[in-house]
C-alpha cells in the first residue's frame, strides 16, 4: 500500500513538472513531439551531457534541477564531468605549479594524486546533490575509459582513450539511474590516468552515437562579435566562412573545429548543443531552444524555375508545415523569383515578385521533425545573404513571429496580418509593401484532416 502511494505521488510530481514546463517554455505540441522522439530511443542513445568543473562549482542547483527534470519525464542522460577550476585551486593550495602542454594538464605523480582526489570529490558532490533531490544517480569514477599514456615524458600520467567499457553505464541506465562519470581512465595494467574532460566526452560520444550531445557552460553558448549567443550553426553551409571570420578568436575556432570533427563521425541526426544548466530543458524540448545548436546540416539548394524542383515533394513540405492544403494551381499562378530548399526537402523558402522590384517572401516552410535542428535558420541565412530587400506576412497569432521579429528590420499590423520587412528604407516603400502583402490572394486552403479523426 505504501509503495503504491509512493508511486502515485511520483507520477503526480512528474505531471506537475511537465505542466510547469509547458506553461513556461513552449507549446504542448512541441514538448510532446520531443518527448515522443526521445522516448523512442535506446536509453544510451538519448544524450551525453558534458559538465565543466565551473558549472559544478557555480551552478550546482540549476544543474541538479535540469538533470532531475529529465529523469522525471522518463529520460536518463549520461553525464561526464571535469573539475578544472577545483583542481587549479587544490594544486595552488598544495604549492604545486600548474603546467600545460598543448592545452593538456601536465600530470606527474604528485599532481595525479590531487587530480584523483578532486575528481572523486566533485563526482560525489554532484551525485549527492542529485540524490538529495530524489533523483537516482550512480557515481562512476573508474572502469569506463581504458587508456594508454599519451606522452609520459612530456605530459606524465595523461591518458589517451583507446577503448570504452559501457557495462557500468548500461547497469546504471538499466536501473533508471543517471551515470555520473569522472574523466579518469586506467591503463591495461590498472594505472589511473588523467583524461581531459572534453576528450573523455568526445570519445564516449563516438562510441555511444547519441541523439544529443550537450556541453553545459557558464556563457550558455558560442558568442558572436557583439557578445550575443549564436543560436544555430549549420556546418555544411557555414563552417568555411566561420573559420575565415576575423572576429572568431582562437578558443572559439578550436571549439567549432572540435565539434565539426566530432559531428563528422556521428549520424546526421546527432546535434551538439551548448547551453546553460538552467536552460537545458528549453534547449532539448522547444523549437527555439536556448544556446547554440550545431549540426552537420544539409546543403541548401537554389532554383529559379519551378520545373527544376520536385514539385510533389515541395507541395508535401508546404502542406506538412502549415497543416493546410496548398491551392491546386499554386505553382502555375505564382511566378518564381527564387526557391531555397534543403536537400532533404524538409525546409524551404519561396520568393516571388513584389512591388517596386522588391522581392516578396511567399512561403517559409519547415517540417515538424526539422524544427529545432537549425535547418530553417540555415535556409533563411542563405536567402538573407542573397536578397537583402524582402518583405512577407504572417498571421498575428503565428508562434514563428518571435523568430521573424529577430530577423526583420521592422513590422506593421495590417488587418489580420503582421507584415515584416528587411532592407526597406523610405516610408512610402514600406507602405506599398505592407499594402501589397496584406492584400495578396490566399493560397492555403482547408486544414488537412487528421488521420483517424472523427
């Protein structure tokens, strides 16, 4: 009887947690969409979360809350952590000077002793914080990373991972417990070695091939030249330009290169998110996310003639995105200025002729399964670079208007429409475009009936 009451209380708490999430983060549709997608994955394919030592030191409560939430909704992340700042402080206290070579901490025996103690301490600190929040968590400080010494003469006891033992992780996941893994390895002879936490996380990711890879940081993402968070990066279309950008500093360039190399070894469906601990759930469960989303991505194709497109696939994409039927004669009566389409036909922009030689954005369509991947943003960025002057309309209640606000130079309400624009200067020009957009003939018709609906 007591067990049943406890289970009922847990289920009630879970429902309350989800309701709180729905009310503060996003719509029920997108939350349920992600929950369904994640819950269909094998447990060890859901997410690997890399936690830096500074996060454990400064944001333990937010970290614990976010990881606990994931367990509440039936998802179990795999956590790998370091302890860099704590180790720096412990070495300073012991009077040992910090030394690094190629970004790796030189680890002679006297340093290894401190490394082992500090990592174990921080591991238990996180595990105990989770357990205090009624979240099942398992401490794993050995037995995962079999290693060889990188360069004993230059680096000391620094390990390079040569194989991954997943049994301790799988045992924790089978028990519904979050594995919390310290970045310590062992050689074949049982010698404990220090492993860079990013290296440990990357090697674990390559072995497990998870759907999500999450790096939790204090900054909450990669920052652009103005110090603002870059919301998404499509490596296929943006990597070369980023590598040549003068405003990207050496540390960020290295981070993007490492993520690029990692994603090249993972399935196309895998993405990397860089976010704050407090924003982890929002990053995972909403289309807009929070932080920087990096994907290998897809090429964006460009067409100037309808006959060069796969029109049945384009129709299916538009109807899927808007959940309405596209007018049967849409392609015949809409003069095409340019169409941008992801190679999978999951995101597209259709441009047509507007007033005064300015281009009208007639359709921006992204399928449900591509939302949150940054695919729509990738298509938008290609369009934006080639068409600096453009205008479009959206219903006032459209949830995508938040995105439109972020990319437009201005907007104006006209009847049932909100009209947005980029690159327009004179008021008379804006007025003509707003009037034209609002008065355009609708080309989306009846809602598509849900299969099986009464």
